[in-house]
C-alpha cells in the first residue's frame, strides 16, 4: 500500500471506474491507512478526550450520512438515537454495573429498536414531512428524557464509571480508553463503508436517485428505507453510547434538537454523500467548539458564517469539492 | 472589611510560618455560559469579578502569580467537562470558578475531584453538588434552589402570605422546587390551596394564571426558571394580578431578569437572593467598580465569583501552594471568612458556603429612583435557616 500511495494520490487521471473494481479502491485504502496511522499517534499530539470526542461525532455524522447522503432521507431527529443510546449506556454502566463494551452494546441496541419503531412510521412520508415526523418523534424522546426518573432530568446521569473492558482492561486512563474508542469507531466507519458499497448500498443509491424507477424495477423500497433508517439509527446510537463512556455522563444536550441540527451541519460542511466528508465535518465543528470556547458567543456566529460560506461557495462540502477536483469519489 | 480578611489570613500565614516572599503560581479558570441564557447573569461578568478579586486580594504584592483564564461551556456538559479536563491536565489550572447550569457543574465537580483541583461554584443552583453528588473539592458558594425555596417560602409565609398556589414547570427541577417550597410553607403555618403544572417551556400562561387568580391564594409561587418565569410575570402583570392583591413569588430569579422586565411589570414580586448591589457601602463601592468595567450592576453570581475567589486565594496563601485541591478546600473550611459582599461566611464540611440570604420585594416604578434601583429588602434569612442541613456522608471535614 505504501509503495502505491504517492502514485495514486498524484495521478490526476482516474483509473478504471470504481464500480467495476472488486473490493476497496486503492485510493480509499490509502486514505484509511493514513487515517488509522494518524489516529494512532493522535492521542500523543492532542488531548485524548478531545480526540475521542471528535471520533464519536465522526461516527455519528457518518451514520447520519448513510441515511442522508446514500439513502436520500433527511432525518431531523437523529439526536434521539444518539442521546437515547447515551442514556441507556450510561444507565447500564452506572446502575446495572455492566462492563463498558456491554453498556455500549445495550445503548446501541436500544437505539436500533428506537430507530425501528420511529422509522417504521416515518418512512411512510417523504421530503419535508419525513423530516418533520422524525423531528416530532425526537422531541418526544427529549421530553421523555426530561421527565423520566432514571435520566436525572436536567442534571443528567453523572459520574458514569469507565469500568474495565471485558472485565479485564481498566479504561480509567485516557489513552487506554482512546484505543478502545478508536477500535470501535474505526470498525463502525469501515462497516458503514461496506454497507454503502454493497449491493444493498447500490439499491439505496438507486432509490435516492429515482424512487419510482426503483419501484418499477421490483425493489421493495419501503423495506430498504426502513433498513437503512435502522442501520443509521443504530450507528448513531453506537456513537452516543461511546460518548457517554468517554465523558462519563449523559445529558439533555445529547437528545436536544440542536444536536440533530449539528449533525446535519457536520455532514453538509464535510460533504454529503461522501465517505470521508462527515469525518472532516465533525472534526471541524468539534475543533471549533473546543478551541474557540474562549471566544464565547463568537463560536455560534463563526459556525453560522462558515455554514453560510459553505452553502454559497461549495455546496458539495469540503470533501465533495476535493473529490470533484481529483475526479474521484471520496 | 477587606482589611479584616487580609488580617485574618495574615495571622494565619504567620501561624503557619510561611514567608510572604514566597512564589505561588495559581491559575484560575472561569467556566460559564458566555453566549446563551445565562450569559447575562454569569458570563464575562464572572471573569471580571474574578480578576477584581485577584487584584483586591493583592496577589501580586503577596508574591502570588495569579492568572485568570475563561471559556464558554455553551451549557453543554460535554463541552464543559472537556474544557475542565483539559484545563486540569494540560493547562495546569488549579481552580475552576462559576459554572452555572447544574448538569455542567456536576460533571465539572466530578472531574475536579479526580484531578484534585477546586470547584468554586457560584452560578449553579443544584443542591446535588453538596448532597448526593458531593465531593471533597467542591465549594458551592452563592445559592442553591433549596435556599431560595426556604427563603422565599418561609419569609413570605411569615410575612402574612399564608395561602399559596403553585405554578410549576412540569419537569424534575420544577417538581423539586415546588416540593421544597410547599414543605417550608406548611412548616411555617401556611396552606397550599392548589397547584398547576405547565409544560416546559411554555409561552402562554393565561389559563394557569386564571386558575391561580380564582384559587383565592395570597401568594402565587412560580416554581420555574428563566424564560418561563419571565413570561409568567409579564402575563400576570397584564392580568393585573398583583394590583388585585395577590402577590407573586419567584423561586429562581436574578436581578438581571428583574432589570430586563422593568419595575412596571415586576413590581411587588418577592424573591430571594444572596446579594444585592445596594445593601451597604461595601456592596455599593464594589458594584460601582464592577459597573465601570461591565456596564451593568453585578448579580449575586458575579458577587459569588468574587468572594469565593477571595476566600480561595486566602486559603492558598496560607497553605503556600495551590497544588493540592483537597487541602485548599479543607483550609477554606477552617477559615472564618468575613467577606465585603457576603458578610460572615463559613464553608461547611460538605462544601456548602453558609451565609445570610435576603428576601426582596421589587419596587414600584414610583419608588424606583434609577434603572438599577429595583429591590426593597424585606427580611434577612440566616444561613442556618436558609440552607439544607448537612448530610453525614458528605461531611468531608471529619476525615
């Protein structure tokens, strides 16, 4: 891989079309390898908790992008799965005393079930109605979280123990936890990549491009939509569950509609419908929130300005623009 | 009074045998909401107040290098805890000041205990900070919801407002505020004639206010916060509720809220605060200096950030180091603090700062002589009566 790396990144002409190639295109392999190498040294360069936060949001945005970028469905309620899973995982780790991997699994499954229930109803509508239905359900989850006794209301669930991975490896140390989060996130993103490039993913893209034609070709469109909805919700839940372990807390912020908006912003800024776009978008937004925190009110203003610039100048998002320049899908 | 504080600490310093020419590095981080709902009542004002405390303490003359940094937690616990961790682990911050929003404050309290720093909380109201989630490194300085409920509930009932009706935000915070206040009202011989729960957040309070009006209560207790309280007061004013003889009691409100409502709308409202700028010469002098920098009068949260920092620096000076957060807080518990803004203050074993609270009534437009001339002081509630008793398991002074 290393030998071919410079060749494939500098070569301006596209080689054989991606769709006909078996497995992962070389360029993507190289990018994933560089990304992994970068992420392995990252905790020694920046603060690990910050790096973990970026990864959680990258996975969240990638999961959201599966639904929006590849399924063509704009959900405005993804905070429900992210936050819902974070509550369940925090509760599982704190009250039931489960080990981190089981707590994360509980949260992820809960998000999947929630996604199934909401998705089953939401996919019956399209466009803005779909977005509004998902938002409405997400608000219901928010109010549930506000009222339910186990979520602690506006105090949230605090001091969640990090515990021992598999009951063996203590995760108290930030770097140890970092590699757990890295492994899970990276596997999650590779899995999402696999879904996108599977026959299932091809059908999704067909539905996104032209739904009536997909129906006329004999595909059960509703089933595909529901599946991608559940998958997206599950991975959003995985991200939320991880986040609750990283920060040792779970709060209303995670289920608030603003979180649903943030993930849309990350995905659009990075590049909707690209593999690496959501990761870039998440990294940019989280970095801004973190390093601009000293500027107070300016954070939201700068975020807004960047979004406006993005919409006006590069609507495909950052990675979308790069992808257009090098004439390869990213 | 400043001198007294300085004197007491100087005596302590002599007793501890530490030299004045020592070189102590202290880094304070002011972490609060600088862009959202609490930006006015905490925000930059708390950073200004903290810097004023460093200056007034005379840190530089005492050989202490005190640096104050600040950041916006955006009312998000993850952002807040990330900053707090980074401050302790990377930037070498010794104490974090202010931290409104209970979810963020509780998260920061945990991290502070882990990092052996100090949390000087002024902005948050949650009693959990010194109860079920108490930490040996937490000092909860200014107020908590129980003290507000106790103050307003007890004092208003004793002042003749015996029949209460509650207008309560329908979530955990509102419920606990209502419950606390109800208990206090009944303890003081009052009677609760009814209550109504409104959705959170709510724009339209008309039907709830009509119920309250028809209930025959003397006092309508507003067990809600922020925008809900402001909306309820505005609409109550439109209905002429206070003019008709019923009074309103806000259970969580700040001077900045009253200032933005204006005396016309808020007149006659009862509320409890730990500090008001126009209480005595010391508070007026300090508030005038604060206003020069900020352009507005300080809230009790700002005053709390100032006073907590003063007490913290005194403890650090006495110890000769800010490294061990547990030791600094233990020292703070031992000190008799005579603060220019809060008067006599003691820090209890659980980190709760005990000081007097005051019941105020908002002036009518005729009485008010200026933009910030807002309150009449009705009564003083002693610290022992205002705050909840200490839980045994939270008494860190024993070990």
